[in-house]
């Protein structure tokens, strides 16, 4: 996530020019169940940061989302809060799922490779062993790279997403 200056201020407030900027335009679900747009996700996740002196980032305790008064109703306000909480809870889970998927796919494949290596000389078994090796590499390449190189970033991102999913959110008119 790259910090976009000017997209949110340090008080935990983010403004949108239209409610349509918040939601993913390709999601036909009702607003309370809609996905957030990538830009809204980025702006909201960065809005929870406070940057005091020495640039130590602390998370805000609540978030205020400002939208045009003409587009805001009590139902829409509840829908926005629900969509933000649901979206960030789902995204936090996605971060953890990447690691679990890698383990769930690779462990059985590694066991299969170990069993196949017991039967050297049988061409069919050697082909199966090579297929399992290729399958492991293809399956784990990106998750393994993330696990090794982006582990702390993923962990921090998941923690921020969980925080947003549970924090009080106020939708106010501009």
C-alpha cells in the first residue's frame, strides 16, 4: 500500500465527492454487501493512521467518512458502515488465507514427492514425481515469495484491516 498524500487527514477522516466512489462499480449487490473500490480501500486504510512527530504511525480509534449531503440517507449511512466493516474483515482474512493455502497444497505434494522418490527407476513414478515438483513450484511461488519477503507487511496490513473492520465509523454529510 502506498501512502497517498492528501487522500485522508491524520484525524481519521476521509472525504468522498460521491458515494459512488466508495463502492466497486462492477458489484451489483445491495450497498450494504457491496465491495469497496480499490481507491476507497486505499484511502480508508490510510485514514486510520496518525502521523505524530518522528513519523511513528498509530492507528486512530474511529473513522469519519464524509459524503455529499444530497446523497446521504440514514439507510445509506448504515450501508456504508456495513460495507466498510465487511470489506475489511474479508480482506484481513484473505491475508491469512494465503499462508494456509500454501501449506494445505504443498504438504501433501511434498509427501507425494517423498513417496515417489522411494520408487526410482519406474518411469511412470518419476513422471508423477516431476509433475508434483512442478505443481509445488507453480502453486507456492507467489505465496512463498510473499511469506518470505512481505511477511511483516502482510501481518501489519492484516492487523490494520482487522482494526478497521471493528472500529466505530461515522458517516457524515459535507
